């Protein structure tokens, strides 16, 4: 710890990760799993109260307004300016979680699952987790979004999960996220299971779980197709633990062919030209926080 003067943090809807940093790199990450809102604030205070910490970059799941994030799926507010004053930091910044991932794009480990030949300067980063992460990277500039909280979902996406319109399926991440898997399973089969349990059952060919998981992957592929037609990227980069768990389906030719299938031939050719990758790096958000710190 004595060698480090900076702290990088990634706070998601389920876990909190942090590592120490100096100009040469970052330490091994620490993970706090299933952390409560109250413990997040207490842990941040404990970490930042160390007098050796002079800089911090904190990534959190939610829209960044100035240097402040009110988390979407937690009752937690991360205010970089307030933390800077309270702990007398030289530099205190907050980033949207997928904005942070975007700052690590040039150093990520990737597994290519679909070849492409597009010459576009746009990359799209997609991460269904507790919510639906989506960021756009244009010539190295990262543009965070809150697309998961838009109403850009259709009856098709509800039908894929076998559910009806309701207040529980009102925004896009209600049909493309980890919680959407649990919610759809409970709505359809009247049994509450975690996303991990449903994925595990699907791998064992349980018909109920397979229906929900295949419907979820259909929704993810449809979303990938829609944003590809909208933004004309060179690559799509898919990340997160849920994507890792479902990689065996996502890279299946059936689903990849579905991605490239479009009613207009010109757009089908565009989709065929786009490369798709799985992010295999373990801590891209922390690495992105570190890169952002070094740039600012």
C-alpha cells in the first residue's frame, strides 16, 4: 500500500471492486460481493480516509451528471467533488461504469466470435448485468449512455420471454439484463430463481429455463442488431459475467446468423461486415479508471 497514492473503484449493482494505483500500474483487485448500499458508503470512507491516497476515480452504474452519479439500481450517490473536499484529494472523479470500460478498450483481452471487415471508427460496448450497460467509443472518445432505461423495447422482446406488458417490463433493461431473466421466469412459471440458477438449469436442458434463456439471448441479439443499424460500428464488444455464462449460446451460429438477418439486403450486408467480440479481461472498468486517471 505504501507504494500507491491512488484508488480506483468499480461499483455495480451487485459487487464492488477496488484496487490501488500509482503511475506504473494497479494492484490486485479486491472484490466485495453482494455488498449493501450502507456498506458501500462505509467502505469508500474507510479507503479514502487513508492519508496516502491523493487521487481517486470511481466508476458506478448510473448516469453521470457533471462529477456526480446517482446509481440506477441502488440508493447510492457518488459525488466526486464532495469526496474530494471531504478527504482532501488532489483529484476525485466519477465515471459511468461502461464509460470506464470504454477507457480500457485498447488494452482489453478479446475473443472474436464473428469476423468483420467494416472500416468504421465506431465501437459499441454492451454489458447486460444488473442493468443494461451500453457505451459508444468513437476514435477513442467514450460516450456513455442510459439506453437501458429508455422505452425502446417492443412486443417482440416481451414475446421472446413469454411475458405480457406490465410495470415490471417497462424499460429496455427490464427485458435485457440479469434481473429480467429472474423476473420473466417468475412471471411465467410462478417460481423465483436467480439468473445464475436459471442459466445453470438451461445448461442441463431444463425446458422452462431454456425457454427463458433462449428468449433472453434472442433479445440481446435483436438489441445488437438494432444498435448496429443505428450506429454502423466496426465492432461490438460484449462483456460481463452474464455474457461469459451465456457465451456458449451467443457464439452459436444460429444466433450469429440471426444477428445478420435483416429484411433489407443493404443492411444485412452492413451487419455481416461488423466484427463481434467477447471481452475476456477480468477487470476492464478498474483498468479504465486507471487510464482515465493518467489522462487527467
